[in-house]
C-alpha cells in the first residue's frame, strides 16, 4: 500500500513543473478555457491548415513554458496504443472510392487513411494540450480555476467547489491509473 501511495504522489508531483514563464503566470481559468476551446475546435475542424497552425502554436507554447519536449513526448508516447487504434479503425472500416489495397475483407482507401490520420492527430493534440495545462498549472490553482469557472452554476444548486475538486482530482488521477494498469499488465 505504501508503494502505491508513493507512486501516486510521485506521479502527481511529476506532472506539474513550477516555473515563472508567461504560461505559468496566466490565470488558471484562462488556461482551462483555452484548453476547452482548443478541444472543441480540434473535434470540429478538419482543415489541414488549422492543424498546422495548432501544431506551431503548441510547439511555441511548450517552448515558452520551458517544459521539456522530451517530457511531453514521453508522456504522449504512453498513449500510443490509443493513437494507433484511432488511426487503424478508420483505415480498415471506412469505405471510400479510391481503394489502395485490399487485405482479406478489408479495403484500405485513401479516404480511410485521411480519416485515420485526422483522428490520430486529434487525439495527439488533445493529449499534448492537456499535458501542457497540467504541466504549467498547480493542482491547487487548477481546482480553484475550475471552481471560478463553475461559479455561475451556483444559483442552480451546483456546488462549484465540489465539482471542481472532483474534476481536478480525476484529471490528475487518470495518468496515475494508467500507470498502475500498465504496471499490472507487465507482471
């Protein structure tokens, strides 16, 4: 039990990197809102130029935050099976007119490849964006920022602090549970 607790707190503390960069100093509400807006845009847009611009924006944001590109890449690499599956499903199960290859009952089409690349890019951008948020915002500021964002829901009977605490704890716990599951599968 002590090892699991130590691993849990080590993983939580390893996600946040204290710093004095411009991105670190931004209010947590602004960063959370930015992540939500980027997530919605990533899910709605399928324009190549949008994704190219978003890639450049994320590279610049990581550089400004003085986060390690190696750290971001290593954390994103942990989700490679999810990214790979999000690429493969459209490749094998998307019907299209321009057949490139046929393997058994599956037709690999140009449209399927394009959709697979789009889905994989979406997942990667969502992962990197949320990693950057967690890397530059302390858990306390993240929770307080979520509470401030949810404050207008208080007249409806919604407890802003409770929901913010639940969301911030789950946000931090997902990587922890992922690591625990990976450790169990390796045994």
